[in-house]
């Protein structure tokens, strides 16, 4: 499977979100990672479906990868389907019925994924492999950008990759948190094919000069 880079909007300038997202995409990013936090499942609050729709209305055509850090999940899944999401991923702890929530996403025409916190066991994916398009391993505890990559994620990525391979399904393996230019090769070697990076992309570029994203993305 090809490698994909998904800049996380969490570290973007929300006052000029459309512009920043267009710039990173023009510089080579593959999709938009859209972090949704509810100040309940995680201790932070971000944005909802209206902002996803606003990006579509602004003209963003790239895949939008909605990472739901909310509880409960089902009502927002429906709202993000309507708002133009491409992928919708959620944390299994936040859904009463994991299988049903995954089906809801697929029935809405979106791609579905489960997100595993650093301490969440991978076996929660075992009986829904046929309903997954993506598995996301958190390499930090969710809630904030700019945290350090948790090294145990490398072994967990190898374990997740083995499960995906054994399943035979074309499931993407994404990693989120603390991904930087200097550790991405190691993370890829452990089995990840889809890389979320927030601070490493948006904080590295000079917002006054859109071309600085070209260099940042080229380094990845
Ligand atoms: C954390 C979010 C991440 C975050 C990553 O809860 O899910 O997507 O923005 O940020 P960095 O790349 O700065 O660790
Ligand atoms: Zn995320």
C-alpha cells in the first residue's frame, strides 16, 4: 500500500483554516486529518461537522479523515457523513456497539476505522476486520498536539500489521501523535502506511510564505 501523509488541522491556524489546508495539499499532503474533540472523551475541545462542511464549501476536494475523539459517537458519525467526510474513525471505548457504529459509517458511504489509544488492546478489532478500512494507532494519549511519540507504539504497529496481513483485507494502518521527520522512517518500518503529523508540519512552516510547506512536506 502506498504511503499517505495526513496533516492534522489541530496545529493549523483556525482563523485561516481553508487557506492553510489548501496550502499543505498543494505542497503534497495526501489528506486532511480532522481532529474532533468534545471535552468529555478527551480533555480538549475543537471543531465539529460545520467546519468539515465549510472546508468542502471552500473547495477542498482531498479526502477528509475525521478522527472522532468524542463519546458517544453515532450521532456525530451521521453528521460527519452529511458534512463530507471521507474516512471516519472512532475509539472503541466511546461506542456502545462497535460493529453497529462501523456499519453506520460504511452505510453512509464513508470509510470506517477504529482508533486504539496507547493502552487499548488490539483484540477489539478481531471480529470486525471485514468492516474496517483503517486502523489508527495513537502514539500519544489523545487530546493535544505536540506530545512525544510513545516508543511502545512501534511493537504495537508490528502486531497490528500482522493482524491486518492475516485478515487479507486492504486495511490502512495509520499512526497519530509525535510523528516527525526524524522518526517517520522507523514508524514506516514497523508497518504504518498512513502518517498523521500536526505540529511537525504546521509549526515548521512560515505562515507568511506558503512555499515553506513545500520543503516541510518534501522532508517527510
Ligand atoms: C491528538 C490528535 C493528533 C494530533 C497530532 O489527540 O489526534 O492528530 O494533532 O499532533 P502532533 O503531530 O503534533 O503530535
Ligand atoms: Zn488525530
